[in-house]
């Protein structure tokens, strides 16, 4: 860094070529101001330290953080090229997660392999499982950590398999909407610590969509609901035991990523959040894993901890509609075996589910289900 006490001699000095060092000093000061400005711009991004580390980790490169960012603790909104018209959430709470638009590259029409194919997951690896139109497919979280969205097609149904590592939230949507079939990308923005997707279908509106709200939140898509499809968040071994003909997303994605390394491993080891999420509730630990059930009129969170030892299934009621839930205590996973029409479900950490569903009930096995 240039020091002010060195500038005066430089201003008066001259090189052997006759070029004044005054111009050199001015140029140096201009570069200094430029880099200070860049530092300020970086500081205006939410959690620049973690954001920079997050982005570099996702790119599989060592994290490099500038000195100007080290003391940053504030989250501030940014203004990337998205349609913020008719925004349904507070603009001040839409934050940059660090990576830019498409810095986390969503996948489209990905390559899949058979269960015995090279690079298939280990039995204990977590996967999102989807069974639709006679097709069974698994999407390893080891891959989704680096891509978050997979635009795929199962049979005749175009689907978006979505995963937000910050919330451990998994949902699968039908990509057909009243505005046409959508292809989703990762905006680089967050709301309540949760990924905001954007419409990259080439229609030019760049509407934003919230994963955990299961709907559009800006532009032409504002308040447009997405259809949530049946899903499991389980282990590859458990999924394959129930779906022996399943194929699986290949690590041959066209991107260079270290799919063996989990960049979020440390994040899940403690209660601390990187980005804010409000409101909050302390009935469960911040990062307790829950199965979230919802209907048009009610929400219910089912935690693994609600299943006493030896209890593997429970009939859970939400708004008078029944759902049969199975708990695999060995892997700490829940799955819906059957559900009445009108019941939707997803997976999330407690803090995120509550932030988006503050009126939620919490499943208590001691309370009998309400009659239909």
C-alpha cells in the first residue's frame, strides 16, 4: 500500500528517460482509489468473507479473501439484472449469497448412469429420490451441493430438482406453469438464507422464484405457484433397496468440481447461520432436520426426534388430511409412504421451515390426529 509520506518525493522526481514520476504517482493513486472502490463494492455484497470463500469453494479453488473484506459483518442487498417488479418479499431482505448470477451453474438435461455404473454413489450417500411416470431417479446431494438445480425430464414431465445447502432443503417441482414450461437457474440471491431461482427460459423476464415458498416472488411470475412433486431425501442404499431399477445423476456434468468434497460439512456441525432468517423459534434446535407438510390451509413440521425408539411409522394429520410417515432411525431420515390428496411435502432444516411457515404446527406423537 502506498504511504502518503512517499508521495512528495515521487511528485518531484524524474526518470532517466525524462518522464515525470508525478504522472506515475498519480497513476498509482488512481489504482489505489480503484482498488479501494472495488473493496467497497465487495463489502456491499452480503457476508463478503464467507461469500468469497463459498464461491471459491464451489469453483474448487483455494479461497482468497481481500483485506478490505475481513471485518465485514453486515448483509446488504445488491441489484443484479433481475425483474424486481411486483416483489412479494422485502427488497432489503434479498441478499447476495456471494456467487453471481449462474456462478452456481444449474444443470439441464443431465447425463445419468445405471445403479452399477462407474461413479455411482456409496450406500450411505444422501440423495433426492424421485419416482414419476414409471421412472425412478436419484440425485446425489454431493452433486447438488455444487449445482443446486437440475432441470430434468422424467417421462413426459419436466421437473426441477432443487436443493439449497444452506437450508438442507429439498423440493422437486413440475416445470410447467401458466406462463409456459420453465428452465430454472441459480440467481446468486437469497431470501431467508434460501436460494432464489430465476427463470432462464429465454423469455426475457428474469422473474425470481423462491424454493421454500414454492412460488414466484417477482416479475411476471409473482405469486405464481409451483406444483411440488413427491420426493424422498434419503440414502442411496435405502432408495435403491426400494427402487432397484433406479438410475442416478452422473458426476459427468460438464463442470470441473470435486464432488467428493462437501464444502458445507463444517456448516452443519454447529448452530450458527451464515445468512439471517426471520422469524425464529427455539422449540427445536436451529438445524434440526424436519419433514415439512403443507396443505392450502395448514403447515406441519415432523422432526426425526418425534419418533420414540422402536417406533418406525406414524399417521400424521394436517388440516384433517392424513399422511403415513416412516422413520429410519439408523440414517435419520423420514419418508412419506402415503398421503391424502392435497398434502405436499418437502425437507428442510427447522430454522428455514419456520422462517417461511411461522404459523406451523409441530408434530407431537402424544397428541392424537384430529378427525377428518
